[in-house]
C-alpha cells in the first residue's frame, strides 16, 4: 500500500496538532511554583525584549512586587516557562493565572485584586 503525498501531509498535520495541543504537555502552576518560589507575580523575560521592559516598568511604577527570570540566562526560569506552555516573552504568572504577552494594566490589576 502506497500513501499519496496528500495522505502523508494529513497524517503529519494530525501528529503535529496532537503534539502541540495534547493536554499533558502543560504543567499546572503548582509544579512551577515549586521551581520559582512564592512571589505572587513572576515575570519570565528576555534581555532583548522591549515588551518585557515595558511590563517591568509598569510593575515597578505600580509598586507591584515581582520575581523575574530571564529564560535565556536561568535554567530554572526556562524550565518553568516551558512547563507553563511558554512560546514567547513576556509570560507572567500571577497567582495561578498565566498571562502571555504584554497587556497594559492587566497584571498590576490582577495582582492588586488578589491582595
């Protein structure tokens, strides 16, 4: 039996979708908390990231305490970022909520609401 290129492409697409979207690929925040500590707000960033700079400044201006892990410099930060499903920076953990990207005002608001 020979598979046509179309069938091979379809099989590869389904395999890729399963790999990316399979529920077991993400960890809950409890596992990550064991790695990154107790800080209510944890910022996963990279040195070159302009949106990370903006978010860091916003957190400092709002007097929101946070821990930061550069995913390119910290192996712990990289593992935690990966377990949270990280695909870019900034990625922020606020309590048990994972916020991808830079969303002005959202993270300080979430952090304040949880206090």
